[in-house]
C-alpha cells in the first residue's frame, strides 16, 4: 500500500472512532473536559472518547437540550438568538452567492428550529426548501415556520438524516446544508454518505462549523469542550480545516469555496459532490506536535486570563 493510500486509510479509521495506540490522549483537568480528548498520531484529527451512541446523542438533544418540557427561562440551547441568527444569515449569503438566486431543489439536514431556512428564503424566494429534523416537537414548529415563509411546495422529514433516504421526496437535490451539526454526529461517514446519495451529480453541500483548531483563540478553552449542558459529551469531533476537508474528501466531496476561517468565529465551506469511482481524495494532515502545542498554549492563556479577571 502506498503512503498516500495509508493516509487515506488512517483518515477512515479516525472517523470510525478507532482509538487504541493510533491516538495520543491529551490530559486536561476535569474543569475543561470530563472525557478524554484524543489526537490522531497520523493525521492530527481531534476527537473525544468514549462517545455516547448515535441514539443517545439524539435523545440528549431532543429531551435535555431542545426539550419543550424545560422552562423557557432555562432552555439550554436555541438558535433564536442574535448570534445564531447572524451565523445563519452569513451562511445563507455565502451559499446564495454561488446559487445566483436560481430556482433549485434544496435540503437542510438537521434543520433544528428552521432559522437558516428563513434567512435563505428571504434572500432567494425561488428555492424549494426541504428539511429534516429528528425531534418531533421541533419538526412541527419548523414545518409551520417554513410553510409561512415559502412560496413553493416543500417537504419535511421527521426522522434521522440517514432515514431520509427512504423518503421518495428526499432525492435529486441541487444543493444541501449541514450547519453546526456534523461535529455532533457520532457516525459522520454515514451522514455524509446519505447526503452524497441524495445530491445530483456535481451537487453542492454547505457546511458550517465552529472550528477553532490551529487558529487564533477566540474564547477560553473552558468554553470549547462543551460541558455546560451537564449531559454526556455531544460533540465527538473538533474540526480543523484540514480534518474537516479530509472527512469530506473520503466521503466523495471536494471543497470549492471557504471563508476566511482563520480570523472568523466559524468555518463555512461549500463542497461539491464527486463521482466516487473517479474521485481521488486529497488528504492534508495536521502535525501532531503542532496540535498538542496549540492546546497547551490555549490552556495556559485561558488560565492566565482567568486569574487576572478574578
């Protein structure tokens, strides 16, 4: 096996959650991360282990984070806030710059409360905006919201992203989106495989992530490895530009546009579907020692700022 093929195989193993001797643990205090953070020795990919199952993760988001049973004053997460709305608006503009206001068949996978759909439909009223959402009560609210905003026939799918393939209306999309969701997916290869199958040839995929690996610090490390929900870890993956690009490459996509993620809060990417038979993944690894040094400096800087603000 060639060195290039070995590296492709390493990336596959990373995103299948294989740890063992192929990854180096980073020992943080429990105040930073309650579960072990690993860095792949071969590719520099950063991930948590052990992870909860895909079903447990969905349950946490539906019943503990997004739950309608929670007092409105104690909601753990909502995209109905100015910061998230601005993120969605920025992503919608970024995508529509390529769509040129054309009429297309579109799907937002894991749409949540539907704010991205509202922003995109404001900008481009010609889009047929379809969506998936696993949580039933959020799905109902989002469906009603899109119904008010859209002038076109559209479809919603209440269920997992993978199960949408069984829905006859969720095929042959011109473009799709997966926003601040891939980092929560226990099995990201299966998610991207589903989206790849649902897109037309050369279809586009918009991905937005809060990627803060190997870029200037924008917030304390204590706020990065999410523990504020007092739930199991729901973010198994922490992407750098290279690790997210590698994941897309082995899934049959190639990045054709990205923002200035180095000095932005978020990494926004448009990737194009490729024919897997002819696609040759381009892998760009992160250096293990660079990633370790990055985290150590981030922890040290965060502690310094914490001390002077006491």
